[in-house]
C-alpha cells in the first residue's frame, strides 16, 4: 500500500507526499528495530536472572561439598602428623592402631577435588558468559576459573608417582583378608568377598628401620599440605562469589578453617 502510494506520488511529482511516505517507512523500520532490540534485551534479562539463580544454588551446594572434603583432608593430615613421632623415633616404639596403620596404607590415595559449577561450564561452552552484567560477579567467576585451572594442574602433579607402600614394602606393610567379626577395624571391603574385609597390618619396628619406606611415606603424605591450601583458596573464592551474588547478605562468613 505504501509503495503504491509512493510510486503514484513520484509519477505526479508530489514531493510532499513522497517525503511523508518515506518518513513513514523509515519511522516504521526504526520502531520495528527498537521493538526487536527491546524484546532481545528482555529475553537476555530473563536468561540472566535464571543463570544467577542457578549460580547461587550451585555455588552454595559446592561450598558445602568443599567444606566436607577439606575437613576430610585436614583429618587425614592430622592422623599422619600424629604417626610421625612413632615412626621417626621421637616416641617409644609401639604398635600402630588399626586406624593409624590404614592411614599409612592409604597415604597414596588423593581423591580429585569436586570443583565443578555446571552453569559456569555451560556459560563458557556456549559463549553466554557476558549475559551476566554485574562486573563484580564476573570478576569473581573469572578468578575462580583461574584458580580452578591452577588447582587441577596441581592435582595432576601431586598424584604423579605416588608410592603404594603395601606393594613396595610387603614385609613391612601387608594386607590381610579377615572375616568381618574378626576385623580389628572397619577396614575396606572393595572386592573382598561377602563377610570379609581387607585389613592393614603394620610392622612399626620394620618401618623405623627402613629409610626408603620412611622417605616414600613422607613423600606421599607431604603432598596433602598444598592440597589443603588449594581447598582453602577454592572455598574462599566460592564464598566471594556468593557474597557478590547476594551483596545484601554482607561479608561472607568465616568457613572455620584453621589458618
């Protein structure tokens, strides 16, 4: 309709009508673009709200997981430190308790830290990270990504060439298969058969006399120190994200980690 009127006005050299029709067309295009932009922005804000809500939930869940894993690593570290005086002769020779013996046996076990925030990984993979407008939230998420990469690299390093002491020193540290009712500790039951547990048996005197064994045990155990440090840094970074997501909540609470 507009094009027909415009063509007629051009044939009649009705320049006023031509200008009016062109103005109507331009104005219509402009309004259409603005409406489309407004709609796109509205959709992006809806998406951003959903992203921030998921982020808050997933960060909170990961904080709790990190606290549990940190507490487990700190407990393992305390057990190792409590064994040192016996193995290195600062205390009288005595038999290790079943729990202490299992600590030595499992000194090579380092479970991979849980560090995934699913929505953050999705934003990186889909290129939608910039949907988040809050600069503080974005900065703290980037800080966490960088820390996570360093921590993952560190995990690869500390789990390289760990020593399985029960395999390398079977005369000093051996594994026995015992019935559940005769087990002196809960042991572990991975593929041990129904009604049986695996149980560590430690020869403390032989451990003291075997410098290679002591060196390898310390090598295994000492790697947990930096593992714990990364847990604390990761937890601090997650709490900083939580604070940025909910600034009205005030400073992030202390996570009760001994410095």
